[in-house]
C-alpha cells in the first residue's frame, strides 16, 4: 500500500505539495475520507452481531490512520483539509463505536456517556472560544488526552476481540474500562482548566 502510494505521488507531483493543494483532496485525505465513510458500516456490523468482521474493519481503520499520516509527512502533502479530516475521522469512528458498544451492552452506559460527553465538551469549548475570539481555536493535544485516546482504542479492540470469541475474558476489559474512565475524566478536566485560564487571560488583556 505504501509503495503504491509513493509511486502514485511521484507520478502526480501536483498532489505532493501542501502549498499547492490547500483545501484540495490528495491521497492521504482520500484515505481519511474512506475511514470516515466506514463508520456507518462499523456501527452496523457491531449492532448486527458481526463482531469478527467489525474487529478487522477496526484494525484496518487503525492501519489506514498510520498510512495516511506517513504518506502526508513523508511526501510533503499535508493540507489544511487533512488537518481537519484526519482527526474528525478518528474521533467519529471511536465515538460511534462506543455508542454501538453501549447499544449492544458490551460496555457500561456510564462509560459511554462519559466518553461522548468529554468529546462534546471539547467541541463545545472550541466553538465557544471561536465565538469569543473570532479566531480559529488552537487545541493542542495534551499528554493525558493522547493517553486517553490510546486507552480508548485498546478498549475498543479488546471489546471487539472478546465479543468475537477470539479469547476468554481474563479481566483485561474491566481494567481498561477504569483506565479509560480515569483518563477521560482527567483529560476533560485539563481542557476545562486550560480554557478557563485562557478566558481569564483574555479578560485581563481586554481590561
């Protein structure tokens, strides 16, 4: 896949320059878009009980995330569109999968509510900051947020593998549930603290 992508980009040099592309679509963006479009299929597979297929689709989505990131950096085809599309595809996939888990009773409802509420908090906070400052909010990923995302991915993969009967329940899922809950709570609190501090700074600058 990577070799094909390299040949594709060499044959289409106009796709290999972020400066020339801006908001246009290139190969990494198409991969991110395909991952975003796979979300309804992933949800349908989970709620329909096709856990083995859902597991491999989730793995494929993870591989595609690594591939599009590698291509974008290696061949200098990072774009404004990609900077939005890639994280949106990742977040929509994770949140949708967790909602499907909650619907199927594979994860406790309180955890699903916590995960979804944290993401709504981040989006709402970004929109609020944009409204107050009339500028594009810069949300730098915090270390605790990266740990939270990694834990969410591990729990989703573990839940799918266990539901597919790939291995017995050794209690790994129960441990991951509380790790996800803790990091979700801490990362949400950290973003709230940063936004409150930024708001106070804006008020002092305005006075």
